[in-house]
């Protein structure tokens, strides 16, 4: 018996070890297909999801009356849910976009199905307060709001009611004056929640869901011009993203749904739609989410005909790579995400997937890049950057970084983020930092808050840092701190050029980012300069330091 | 202001009128109307689109717009089927807003760069109703028996209420300075109703033929209003709205009274959408069971149209047109068992069903 018991114990222990050492099948696939995780069930299914500038997610549900105004704060770190201030009207079926200062601008809302409110309001995430704006010209139910290059907000479409139909008058909310400017020369019938993007030339392009695509010049009283037809046709409840500056991917939608995808490059002299590789599955009511590595994640939707065919939910995620224009099928979700669903990129690189009518349990998708090794780390993300400005972030993996991306924080409803866009930023690595060039202007990146990611050569992104893009921002400054060491540290001085450091009197000084500071060490009589340490090295009496982060230098002085 | 132009120059205090009318409505609301309706299914359309349903003319044809085979087209709803109609050549978005007894329809249709009003004859010939000189866009919302149309012209000055003669000549409606007016309907004698920006929000307006704009006010305690329809006698219906945007069905009688048409039990919002020459009014009201299509008549008061039809699988939520025979066009959706998740409208995504309601005894 004792032998058997000992054998059994040994076998058991061996199994435990084997199980522990064996690569997890899930984990093993996750670096190829990603992984879904079920999150805590919510008290309602969110229909409007917003990543706030503090990295938490604001959600509110549908419903007439007060429930459409029941905003909550969801914390990705611990899934806690906190009530937020309630707006003065029902903001279900509104359109929304972030303004330059981080406030969420919400246009329209719900009187009853198909009947829109003319109200507009702001949510200030820094004070948790709602403030009303002047009414629009008429009601808007399912409008689209687009942040413009100067921080104003264009509002188009939205239904007035079922006797008048859509609100045909585009309006611009002028943020500086708090007034509306009617684009009364640009009256046009549009679809609900039209897909609008700010183009590189400052016009706004309407790419769907209707087949006819147009530019809207928002200056003065506005004017439309033709861009031509997209290839597939009506893409109702499809999706679109601006996956690079001026480049748009248009996917899915239609009834019956399509798997086709099209792209257009607005940077071309004569932009034209062309088909690219299709998704593996036809979908409508799908969410498309820009990821930090520049790929586009598609989740959810339904493949069946009809407005919202609940019998044919699509569970597998798919990933589009703009470099190859190919799709890859990823892991499958477990909860259908159909009409009224939303997907939000979180700062940690996961995608929060919520809602769909009746689905109270959210999921989080961890893309394959989260299973491909250690993530690059990044510190020193400035709170604000100005157009064309150089700025620096510090990272120990600087030399392995292959891409820097900027993604506008999400504001999603009805499976569509009305301002989703990504910029790939130019950068130069140093030993410990990246010197990055901010977007050139507001057409390239409308002012407001973005997630900044650095991505290594394996496609693994850092955790995103939230940065406000503005017309201008204070230059970054970094501190250069000099400490004297050695056997006679008091008998030497260190000075700087540009001036500022005269150590032993002033040993620490702030310099603008990118400044090349020359330090000069001078020993007093009968003393000798023994060498540099920290950010400087060697024994020459001068040393140059490039201020791409806070720097610490030691200078050693000894008795001769 | 609760009255605008009472007969014989008299001006009665609002409270007296309101009390009388409220009492009258209360007395009659509880009694079932003798009129019931035969319901005919006209169409089923996708919700989530910009569906419009309006009407209707003497022959029972209602109009509107919706998505057909991927394009947003004008629609004629008739017994026997829905007919898609084109507006301007090449348009990607057309809506028919008005129809007269001759079968002439008007509406709005996208050109390449703006919406343009159009008129389509009963033979199918389409012509543009041009905007005012210098303007870029136009839309016609109503047409009368003389083929005169009313709507808007829009351009650098803004949106302005306009009328078109039968020959298509456009003119701005007098008495509206600057921007922010919209003509919604007109009757056969040429009275036009709509809305104009009063400086303190939109207010219902009537333009008696050849006369200046006359603001007709709103219900007491409600800051804004809009006139939506007018009958041959000059009775006007629409809504008044409070500061929160909640609407209340409103009748502006030709005699000058401003009447609160009320709301169904358990409801707090209503809107009148059409009126015929008998003074029968249709519209919508919220209620304890959701939005319901309504009928207001002098004899029957306020009634839920769902109670005036045989048991049906459909729920009528809006009645948008009524003709001189009393036939009504209404829309709604299939009835669902509400497993209310958290106060949501479960009918939000249901297809829109369009119905013709014929008064009992009328020929189907």
C-alpha cells in the first residue's frame, strides 16, 4: 500500500508539474488569435460608450424618459461602476464627439422613437457636470457629430420625426462663441448616423452608408461636392474608420449584409473607391476598432438578412492589416453584439465590447499583441502637444520601437465611432527616448484627447498614454541635475551652455526638450577632474547632454 | 398668449376656453366613438431609416419616403402596394411630402450638391421647384388643389418659407425677416402654415393668403410651437413644446382659440399631425402603454385609434394623415411582448408598418 501511495503521490505531483509546465492551449493560441474575457454583468446594456480623458469609460443606456440619461462610469482597472451626473434631457440616440478641451459634446436625443430632440449639451469629465448649449434648428435623432480642425463641431442628419424625416440642415457648433452657424447652402438629405470624417484638406467627407459619397465644405454657409460612388452600394449599419491620415476603410453593412470592404485615399489628386480583400464573414451591426499597431479589429454583427437578425450573430473577430490589406480571423466572442452594441479601445490595448439589445454582459478582447512578449514601457507622455511640435517620451526600449500611433479617444454609439481616426507619427529614437513629431495640423488630427502608443518591432504596443492635441502647447522641459562627487567634491565647478547651471551654486536647471547642453567641469587648484557619471561619461572636461528626458549627471573631483 | 384672433373681435380669457374645452374633452373622452375602422396593410418598411409617412388625398394615397433597394426614394402608399417614385434625375435621396387630390406630389430630392424641391404630376412628369435666386436648396412640403406648393428655400440668408405658383415661380412669404422660417402646409385658399424663429425659439405661424406672417402662439407655459397642417377652413394643428422639449398637441381654431388637445391616459406628450375639413384631427400621444396613434373629433374627443380597430397584431403609434372621407393613414409596428430591460422601447428596431384605416361603412 505504501508503495502504491507513494507512486500515486509521485504521479500526481508529476502531473501537476507537467500541467504547470505545458503551454496553455488557450495561451498558445492567444498570440495568434487573441482572447476574449467575460466581464462583470452590468445593470443595463450600454448604447453610448466613451473613453474619457482619464482612461475610464462613460456609458449610458437606451430608453425613453430618464433611463437614457443614466450615465455611469466604468473603471477598466476593477470593473467598478459609479453613477455620474445626469443630463437635463434624454440623450439616447444622440450623436457625440469630443471637443478640444476634453468635454463631450452631445447633439440631439430622444423624444420617442423616430422623434429627435433639438437639444445639445456638454459633459465635462473633469467636473462631472452637464452644461446646456443653445438648441439646434430642429430635432435630431441619430445625428453625426464631427470635430473640426479648429475645435468646432459639425452636426449633420438626425431625424426630426416621421412626418418630416431627416434634418437636412448641417450646423456647426462654434466652440469659441457657443453659437450655431447654419450651413444653409448645404441642405441635403442624408442617411441616419452618416459616416463623416474630417479630411486632410479640411473638408468633411461623407462616405456612407449611402453609396453616393460627397465632400462638405464647412466654411461660410457650406457647400457639398461630389466624391463619386462607393462600389458596393448602400452599407446600412456597416462601419468605417480613418485608419491613416486621409485613408478610410469602409466595410460590411447592407441588407442582406456584405463581407466586402473598400478603401479610399483622400490624399490622392482624384480619390476613388476600390475594393480590397473582403472579410471572411458578411456582417452588419458590426463594430470596427482601430488598434495601437494600426490594424483594424472587427467584432460582432449579424450575417443574416433583416434589420437586426438575432439568429445569425457573428462571433469570430477579424483583423485587417492595412500594410497587406488582408484579413485574419481571430478568437470568437461568446456574446452576440448586434444592434446597439459598442466597442471601445482601452488604454491598456484591450477592446471593451458592450451591449447589443438585451446583452448586459460585456466582454474584453485582448488582441494577439498582448501575448507576444513584454510590452514596451513609456513614461513622460506630455499632457498636451501642439501641431508640428516635437515632443519626447522616455522608454528603455527606444531602439526597438518601430511605430508610434495616435488614436482619438473613442465615443461610440450604434456600433460606430463618429470620429475614429489614427495617425502614425514620425519619430527618432535615442538611447532612452523617442523624439516624436506631433500631427501637422488640425485637419490631420482635430484637437482633443488621444491615446499615444509606442509599438515595438513585434507589434507589441505600450500602454497608451493620454495626450491632448492642441493648436499649441508649452514646450516640454526636462531637468538636468548635476551632482559633484569624489574625494574633494567641493573643489570643482560645473557650468552649462546654454547657461543655467553653475554647480556648486545652481546644480539643477530645466531646459527645453531637445536642447543640447554642454557641461564643462573645472577643478580648482590642486584638484583634478576625475570624470563624469550618469548621463555623461569619460574624463574630458566637457560633455554634451541632449535633453530628451530628465537627466542626472555626476562630476567627480579629487585631490591631486 | 392663448388666443390670436377670436371671432367678432372678441378676446376671451384663456382659462375660460381651456376650462370649457377640457371639460368637453373629459365628457366625451370616456365614451366610445361610434366610428370604427377597417384596417388595411399598406407597407412594411425598415425602421432605422429615415422613413416618412404623410398624407393623404381623396383617393386614399399617402406619401413619404424610405429606403428601397438600397436607395432612399419617394413613396406612394396605395391600397394594393407601394410605389417608389423618383424625384430629380440621379438623386440619391428623395422624399415625397405632399399630395393633392389630383395626384400631384411634391417633395425634396437631392441633386449632386443640395436638396431641391420638385413637383411630380399624376402622369409622372417631374420638374424642379427652384429655390429663391441666390439660394442653393429647396424642399416642398405641401401642395394644394391649384398645384401651388409651400416649403423652404435655403441659402446664404438661411432657411426661408416660400411658396411656388402652379407655374413654378417661387416667392418668399411676406413678413418674415431674415432666416429661420419654414412653411409646412397650405390649403386650397392659399393659407400657409409653418414655423418661424421668433428670436426666442420657433413659433407657429400662419401666412393668410397675401397677408403678412401671423404668429399664433403656443399653449400657456410652453415656449415654442409649430404649425403642421391646416384645413380648408383655416383650422391649424401642430404642437406646443415646453422648455424640456415635451410636445403637446395643439389646435389653433380659425376663430382664434388655442386648444390643448391633451394626451392619452398615462401619457405626457402628444402631437397633432393632420386635420380634415370636418375638424377631425390625427396624431400621436404617449400613454401608459407607449406611443399610440390618436384621433381627436368633436364628437369623440381624444381616442386611441388602436381601440377603434378590430383586434390586430399591429400597434398603431402615429396617425399622420386624414382625408375628407375620414380615411386615416397611420403607422406602427407588430405588437411585441415587452420584456422591458430597463425602461427601453423594445419596438425601437421593429419594421415600420403602414396602414390605411377606413371608417366603418366605407368601401374598402
